[in-house]
């Protein structure tokens, strides 16, 4: 067998090829390695040919000039000799000669590799999932499957494994940052420390809200949510929250923990907290994990709200009702 690898077509799907005597069925396609000479003493190189069609009824090996040229080759020659030159290197890869002056068929002085030579070159030139996974910058399996149909000249014999092996490059390069450890120091009295964060939604709510701001008491884990139509409304929502804490609970807030969002660093917002005697604490820029208490709270509320909304078959714009109800349930769920 000349092929280094061969894939057979299903019998019912075998394509047909036109021959001098009619048509012949193509049983399969694969890859062949050949070595060629310029003359009887000088070997040129070893060439990898793919795809090569397997047709048992044909007694001669045929090369397509068109496919060779499409494979990044250039041609130079005359009525006796054709030279196929690799475009990148300028090296002659294949030489074809006519046997007679009147002949229009060109013959290549070549030999198909077999045995140990074939094994060595097959391992060097194999097209497999792991090789192309690295060449293409470690894409996921779902992305990889689209290359054959969406790109030109992509190898068609690559088998994509159902469960790709663990890739060391992916394991190290795509590793998420280690989770920040929880702060073991908790407030000892209600409202000693408040965690706050702002959440934006892609869809405007039923009452035209686009955001909500959350307030979580570090001591009791009790939470409050205020719906906002624009980010600047966070100032008035915070003012009302501070007034509610003072009037309803007779308490004062000691510390205010947030990220570096624009609404929290606005000079009016900062002035409000300072005028109330509240110590301001913020996470390091680009490190929202440091405000993890509020981040985790928002995720919990979102998951609860979306689960209930989808279960009830409510439209996206009703997120405000599900969010408020999720917060109601959160405050009544054992911690």
C-alpha cells in the first residue's frame, strides 16, 4: 500500500471519476510520501502529497498539476521539462519529463516511500489535533471544529477527539486567578461595616430601571437593594439608606467598602460619606475580588432572580420584581 494514511468512503457515498473507459469509483483518500530525482544521481527531496485518491481500477499513478500549483507551488519549464518550485524557498521539489518530443504526458522520476522511511516522515509531517491545536493558539474544541468548513486548505483528515487530552499550555495559560481568601475579621456590631456594589442589566426593567445598588451589613449579612434608572442615582439611594439606618435602627455606619467604580469615587459621593463620619475603604484598581462580599452577594441575587423569572416564564424586563423578591428571600434564608 502506497498510503501513509487512508480513509475509505462509505460504499454508497463513493464519488465517481471520469476515465478513458467510462467512470471509476474512488474508494478513499489519504496521504502519500514520495522522493524525486532531477537525474539518475541527484535526489531532490521528499514530498508529501495530500489528498491522494485511491482508485483500485487504475494501473498508473497520476499527479494533478492544478492541485500542485494550488499547494503553493510555482512552475517553470518547456515542452520537455517541467519544474515545480516551492514558493517560499525557491527550491525545486518535483521535476517532470516527457519521454518523446511529441508526448504531452509528463513523467516524474519518483519512488513512493515505504517501511521505516515512511514511518519517520509520517511522524514528522502528521496532521493531528494536538499539532493544530498548538498552531492555532490553543482554541477550544468547538472553535476547532469550524476551521475545516470556514477556512481554505485546512487539513481534512484531522480527527477531533470527543474528549481532548489535557493540554499543558491550556492548563497554565488559561488558569483563572486564585480566589481571594475570605476575610476572617468580621464586624462585631450591626452597621459597623457596609459592603456596596452596583449591578447593571442589559435590558431596561418594567419601570425603566437599568441598575440596582446593594448594601450588605457585614455583621448580620442583612441586605438592602435600591433600583436605579441611571448610575448617578446611587448618590440619592445611599443618602436615603444612611437616613434609614439612623431613623429605623438608631445606628451609625462605621466603614463603607466598595470597588473603584465611577459612582463611588465621585466627589459628591465621597463628600456624603465623609460628612457622615464614615471611613471609606475601596478595593485596589482592577481587583474587584477585594470587594468579594458584595460581588458574591450580587451573583447570588442574580442566580435566584433569574431562576425564578425563567421558571415563571416572565419577560426579561421584569427582572426588577424578581431581584427584589430574591433579596426578600435572601434575608430570610439561614446563613
